[in-house]
């Protein structure tokens, strides 16, 4: 048996150095007049279980591709998503023994082979380079039998000079890709491990006298309104920008009056760099950014990041993301008022940045670097960012990112990477970046001294901590010099509001802090998309899987599903909420004062691109509407405009104005009419009138084992309502406390004290019992007294249900709840649940909508009349959990048919509007489900009417709900009128 001598050099895939043979990094650009040939398509492929198990015969022209070893694969793509091996998910842990730079012998290795002809018009002369945009995690490359080199750095470009090796036809490109390499230690990002050639492979002609590289410096002098342009190019040439009359030599600087670029107004000028060998289109955005006087400024003004962290993800293709998907992401972001992206935690496909330039997003471009798994060892022992052997690789990662992306106006901050602790390797990266590109700021979060960062950056800090930092009252660092440095920095939440499952809660309060404290320049929600992968049940039902669904021995479950959009990019309620919370225009008002206040929260834009409209509704019925004339308002300022007169007459019901701001003309990312912001103003002259307690119409009567109240029949033993006016209830309203814990209720596995759901379960809130203390008539009222509590505790809730008949087929229920005993936890919910026949599948309601809302996720709920099916009320979180509540519901109807048709039941809240939920499975079934197919409709529509629920918070990674959103057990009374609806 061959064994490697003890002191033999490590194989290339275990070398901490970045590789051999590739060309220096240079700027990426989408087009030029130089020839290029896309090599993507169907390639030959063979998977081996180890790095060295297979021979390299496949590099030869006449290689024998044995059919049962070799198959076909799509490039770009990941083999584990194409039927070879399996994806695996871990958050922090390395899925292999930690012994850098060594990797396991079990090292899935994909041999890729592609035979191609040169396009007939491929130019003679010049050079040609073979470019890989992304290969995970290590590759060895051959062309026509000659080895070109090896590389690591998965999300970074690598080029090889291949000119002399090319043939007109029958070129054999062979690429061996190892899943694990020394580079894997630098790529411990929280995501699926997905090996493969997952970004484009291109052959690029490099004509003689074409620039080896170029660097566009396009600043904006806000004091003069001039753009300042200089393009450096290895090969001298000419730079033209016809629209600005610019024609200069490379290296020469010119100043001309120009419009600045910003994320709000992404003004790009079309130019060209012409050298004797190549003409390269330029897209120039003039802007100057950087930290000055403690604030990050663009074109002289501090800006507020309304950001999101974006991983590259598509459920079918993993991190192989096509341009249509990239564009769809940016359009969705822009439509939801997001103005910034952190490319967590690696440089994205380069075309994404072109789209950010064009559509307008501020970008924090982050190096492909994370060594989080070392945090488990004392003082991060062995951390590669503190290991000299890895410094060349770290520098290589910084360089490849900066050189590739330096010409994008959208990129305003370079980030050294994510969660690597501290180490001199990071300092080396920062120093190199500052030297090469002093025109941008540098970000790094995970070293509490911030010695290498231009930002004081935190993740998941509580509101309280953000406020403290906003007031400059944070705990000082011990070292006075480092303290002085940190104190001089603007503050960012590079991650906050963990969008896992239902939530995140508390967004509005964060936003208020950002608006209040100048030092707080906003944040980036974690994260954009749920990385759920499609799977099927045994009988073919599709659903999204997560960690543990692919045979992983070590995994982090559904922590990979924590995005603002579902895996299929449907916006989740969290995104709708975020849109409202960060809207750049805020609309408020006062009906008594007859004014609307409009605040311009943009950093640069006026309001001229928006058209304002108003509607007046009485109990959700439109009575009048019109356009609203709003004067120009500069950023940061407010204007008052008169509130339109409420329509005359005495239409019944609560009066509300809704004022909207919409795009006046088509934008590149949304059509005219797209709503940007809205506000509602309640008419104090026309308040809601809650149903009165009314005079009971009949007396309660005992008949055998039942009680009756008019057409209502109750079970005399349980006190539960069995039927009302011919409608049979599967379950009468009973007090209810439990909700299927959300990911935020479950808290953080690694942090004691955050797991509220565990405390709920310990107390037994999921197995509550109802003791019936009394059922009896009390005058015209049927009174049912219960005590509701789980086993083994003396804490309980006393509930008094008072039923009266208030009309034909109509009952009023008042519930009075008094807690007793020692309650040490907030309640999940407090309300009643009832079971109705499954046929009542259509819902209309008046209250908060159209989407779900909870006490601390309710900014986007607007009061109106809404309609949905019971199925449509459900939010399909990848891991099923509490969802779908509608807030502040004044009344709801459940019917057999859509519209105000068909028999059904109307529920009208008393003084206190209620939270309303209807679903086809019980809370217990929802709680037990791990994946969406585990939920199957039964014969019951379960309806919840809650006086309140506990807030949502963001404790799956971060703080729980703010204290004001805790549902602390306390005496409460609420009421509801139930009325049976006949055929209309
Ligand atoms: C952060 C990390 C992210 C992600 C997030 C939790 O600590 O930077 O990559 O893991 O937590 O989802």
C-alpha cells in the first residue's frame, strides 16, 4: 500500500496557500468587443469518494469514460443537487474533524470533463484566458492534457492563460473538484455545503494591447456638483463619456458637472474605455463615500441603511443563481423599500453587482471568509485568521474580491468577512484593501476592538444596547486608544432581526432608534431567503427540506430557513412588515386638527416622483377617494397638508382615511402605481361602535343533559356550546393558552434563558386541562365557570363564561379571566378556540389585514375589509409553527362560499377587537408538524379568538419581544357575539 512519507508536502488541496498557476486578479465586466465563449452546458462527470481514489486519465483526448463511472452534469451546478451525493447543512460547526489544514480522507471529488470547439471566428493572435467565476472548494485544471494549476477560494474568480494550448476543435477541459480543502476552513459560513463548479466558466480572448486591468475612479464633489473621473488602465487608452463631453486619456483626471449616483437615484453614465486592443463599455456612477466626522456619508450626506443580508440561493440550483433570479431579488428588495445589501458572506456572482449599480442598492461586499467553528475552542485556538500559514490565502481572498468588484459604484464598503474572531490576518487584509482602494470604507464586526473596521458593527444587539450606543453610553473598551477609535465610528447592525419562521418582531422599535440617533446608521436584516431545498414525500407531495433531511450526521435543522422570502421567493409576512417599517415616506395625521403630516425620509430624493392619493372608508366600505396635492419636501423635512373633508351623511361604521404614496411613473424596478408608503388616520368624529351587551331575549332553560338559550344548545356537563340556530359546533368556545411555538419562541439552542417554549412546556401549557366548576342559569345568563391549568402546578386561570341570547340565532359570550397562583412565564395566547364544520372555508373580516400580524409585527396591518379562504390565511413557514393571526379584528364571518354568501357564522368582537385565526388543523397538530406535508386538513375549521398573544420577538437569534409585548397573566375580560348566517 502507498503511504505518504511523514514529512512529504501536503497535497495541493490541503495546502493553506491559495493555489498555483492562476493569473493576477482583475476587474470583471460583462461585455467588451473582445471575443468570449461561454463553456457552460452539459459536461461529463464522475464522482469519487476520496481525493486521490480515481486516476487522472480523464484529462487525455482519448480518455475512456467508462459508462457506469461517468455520467453527465450541468455546469454551472452543484453535483449534490444533481443526484450525486447529498447536500449538508451546518451553521457554526465544521462537518469534519478540525485539524487545519488537513481534511478528511472521505473527500467527495468530482471529475468534470468538457470537450469544446473554438468558435469559428475566434481571433488568432493575442492571448486567451480560461475563467472560473466560482468552484467549491478546490480545483485542479487541465486543458488538452496540460495542467494549468490549482485553486481554492470558492466564491472568487480564477483565470489561467491558455492561448498556446487551444486548438480549433476538440479542446479537452478537465477539472477535478474536491469538496474539502484547506480553504474549507475559511468557508464556514452558515449555509449548505454545496461542492461543484457553480458559477460560469468562460473562455475570454485577450487581444494584444487590451488592458490587463482597469480601475474607474468616479467621485462626486457635492460642494461643486461635479463628477471627478479618472480611469487607470494597464494599457494606455482613451476614456469617453459622450453625454458629458468627456474624452480623456487613461490616467488623466477630469471634473465635469454631473448628476451623482445613489441607491435612490442610480444615475449611470455610459462611457467607453478604448485601448488599441479592446473597447470596454463603462457604466460610470459618480459618488464619493466614506466615514467623516463619525458618520458614513455618500456625496456629503449621512445615509441610513435599510438593508438585508443576501446569500445566493435558489432552491433548485443552490448557489448557482441565474441572472433572472438576481434581478428578481433586487426588484423585490426595491419594491419593499430595501436600499442596501450585505453580500453575506462572500462576493456574489459579479453580475449581481452590475444590477445593483443599475437598479440602485448600497452594497457591503464581503470577502469569502468565515472561521466561526473555531469559536468552540479556548480563545479560538487554531483560528486560521491568526495563523501565518493562512495569511497569503486571506490576502488572496481580499485581493480577488476588490480587484473583481472595484468598478461598481454600488459597492461602498468592503467587509473583511464574517465571524472569524480576531487575528493579524484580518489586519493584513484591511491594510492591503486600504492601500489599494482608499475610496471605500472597511467593515468587520467580529473583533470587539474594531481595530480594522471603519464601523462599530454588531449583530443581534437588543434595542436597549442599540439605544445605549446611540447615546454614546456604551461600556468603554479598556485600552484608551482602541476606545477612542471605536468611539469615533458610526454604528451599524450588520445583522439584526433574525427572520426565521414567524417574525421578526420589534422592527418598528429598531427603526425608531435608527431615526433618533444619528450615530446609528441602520441595519441589515438577517436574512433575505430561506434556504429550503425541495424534497418529496413517499407519495410525491413536494415540500421544502432543511438540515437533517439529507442524512447528515451533524446538522442545524431549520436554522437555514431564516429569510424574509420563502425558498420559492414568495414574500413572507416579515418582508411585508419590513417594507412598512422602513418606508421612506411616513404619513400620519390628526383628524381633529384636520391635517396630514408627510415626512420625507429619503436621504437624497424629494417627493416629486410619487403621487399621493386618499380614500375614506366607513367600516371598510369606500365612501370617497381622490388625489392629494403634496408640496415638494426635501429629505428629512415634513409637510402638513389638509385632510380631505369626510364625506357628508351618516354612513354607519368607523371612519378611516387611508393615504398612499405611489410611484408616479414607471421605475426600473416597479411600474407606475406601485405603492411605496401609506398611513391611516382614524376619524375621531366617527368612532367604531362596539355591539352593545343588549337585552337578553330569552332565558336559559335546562332540558335533560343540555341547557338551551333560544336556538342555542349547551352541554350541561361541560358547559360547551354544541349548536346555534342549526349550526353544529365540533367544539364550543373554550379557553385557550397554547400556540405552536414559533422558532423565536423556541429560542437559541446554545443560549440558556432564551428558550421560552421549553419553559412553557415545562409548565405544561401544551397539556392544559379544563375543570368545570359550575354550569347554571343566572337570570337570563347561562354562566359556565372553569379553572384551566396543567398538571403538577398550582398556577391556573379562573374563567367565567357568561352567555346571553341577544337575537334570533345570536349569542353573546363574555369571558372573564383571573389568573391565580405563581405564573412565572408569559402566556403564549389568551382567548378561546372553537371548532366549526370544515365547509366554512371562506372568511371575510373587518380589521387588520390583509396579512398576519402579532403585537410586535403589526406595522403592516391596515384596517379594512378583507377576504380569504381558510387555506389562504395560513402562512406556509418551512417548519410549521404558529401563524396566520389577523389583528384588531372587529368582526369576521366564516361561510361556505366566497363573498357575503352561503350559510355561516359571524363573530363580532366587543369593545376590545380580537386576534382572529382560522385553520384546518388544531394547535396540537400544528405543534407536532415538522414539515408542511405533516399538516392535513381534518373535518374541522379551528377558530381562535384571542384577547392577546405574546409578542414574536427575534429570539431564534437575538432578543425576545420587548417587555410591552409580553403577555403577562393578568385579569382580562373580552366578549364576542356569535350570529348564525343563513343563505343570503
Ligand atoms: C450570524 C451569522 C450568520 C447566521 C446568523 C444566524 O451569527 O453571521 O451567518 O449564521 O448568525 O442565522
